[in-house]
C-alpha cells in the first residue's frame, strides 16, 4: 500500500510542477499581451469618441453661427475653411522632411 501512495505523491508533485511551469510561462507571455490588447482597444474607443465629439462640436458651431451671421451658410464655411487652411499650413511647416 505504501508503494501506491508514493506513486500517487509522485504524480501529484509532477502535475503541480507542470502547472507551476505553465503558470510562469503564461504570466510572462499571455498576460502582457492581454494588457497591450486591452490598452489598444480602449485607446481606439477613446479616439473614436473624441473624433465623434469634435465632429459634433464643429456641426454645432456651424449651425449656431449660421443662425447669427447674415447671409447664407457659405458665410460660415468661409471663415471655418480659413481656420482649417491656416491650421493645415502650420502643420505643413512642422512636418519632417525626407532625406
């Protein structure tokens, strides 16, 4: 009977060792990848919300300005286009040139 119990202890110890090795490998590989994937998903979600918010702000500004500025809607599009044009020129001057 003692031979059966020592055999059982050996298999239990082997399984525990194998499980600890698998857990160690998982903690060094899968867990960091899961954190990176979660961070990427949350960043993309936040980026989508920010873009949607900016679009709604621009639409609201155009509608509000259209109600208060004389003339038609092009009177709002002209200054707004000028703002975007100047912002584009500033971004163009800050670009890095290829070698």
